C-alpha cells in the first residue's frame, strides 16, 4: 500500500512552548502507526530542530519545513536554504502552498527550482496544487491543476517522482470551513494520478501519495480519506488542536 499521510501545516501559529505541548500530547497517547502510515509536522523554521528531537525516536513521525529558498547559499537576508534544513534533520518541505503562490508571488518556475533544491539536499517535497474559486466556477480546474503539475514537476525523472507526495488543496476550501465533497476530492485526485500516469506510467503514478487539503477536520477526515485516490490530508487549522489532529491521524487508511 502506498503511504497514507496526516500532515500538519501549522503555518505562522504557535509559540515554541505551545508547539511542544501539542506534539507531546500527540505522541503520548497515540497508538503506534501502521507501517504505511506517516505523520508529518509542518512547523515554522525556528522550531524544526526542537520538533525533530521530539519525534526522532518515534517511528513514522517526521518534520517538514513550510518553505525553502531555491538558491544554495548566499546574500539572501532572511531566507533559508535546503542545506540548512538538511543540517537540522528536516525530512520534508511543503512547496507551492497557495498562500506562498498568492502572497509571495511564487510562480511555476520558482517552484520547480525549489523542488530541485530539495531533491539535491535529500529533502522530500510535498508539492501543493489546487485551483481558486473562479477557476472552479468556470469548471476549468482540471486544466489548471494539470498545468501546475506540468510546469513544476514534469522536468523530474520517473525515479525522482516515484513515492512523491502531492497535496491537492482547492484554494476556496482553505481556512474557509468549506470542504470539497469527497467526490470532488476523489475526482481531482484521480485526474492528478492520470496526468502523471500519462507521462510517467502507471507504476510511478500509483506510488505517489496524494493528500487532500482544505478544511479537513475530525468530523470529515474519515469520509474524505476513504476515497480510493485520497492518501490522507494536509491539515491547517485542525492540526493546531490535539484532539482534532489525533482523530485525523486515526482516520488514515
Ligand atoms: P485548513 O488549511 O485545513 O486550515 O483549511 C489547509 C492548508 O492550507 O494546508
């Protein structure tokens, strides 16, 4: 079975003390994960090291950064490069979140460069894609997401894309309380898998974990994760609450 993943995206929330309390609480009473189940905490840069120390001894718990710069090093005040993330044992990096695309003007090429920077430093990208409301209303979401995949991922080799993690996050469902129906999620996840299969073949496409993101919570996780092509979730708001996120982890296939 391909990896089923509950990924938290804390965004710009929590103090270090709050983060420690949250992770401790989740680690304390969480039953062991199954071999194919992963939990990833996407934490602010200053907490990467401390959070990695906390989860290091636990099997199948990992740490993600929420961003990375595409250059290797140099005079980029305020930025963080892949080698730095690697040096504090970061496992994953969230790339191309819609908030980065919208507020920080991250375009397809920059995201492709960030993916390359991650892979060169042995960091695993979690590549985000998804359409804004206007595109969904025009019913052109399939072409929109296909272009996002083609422009930022299709320079990779089949080997690099094997076991990759993609998060489909319809922008209209992020932080709005409005969730895609499980049918809408399944349809887009199947489309993503199909787009990848057409270029890379079924084996690569079937190996990729495709997470759904957008107002996932304890109350809807089981139904959404139950869909055939949904391999877990990338969770914002609900990942800040131990009870909620614990239930979301439990909802993994
Ligand atoms: P949300 O955010 O769960 O708060 O909608 C998801 C995300 O932005 O990754």
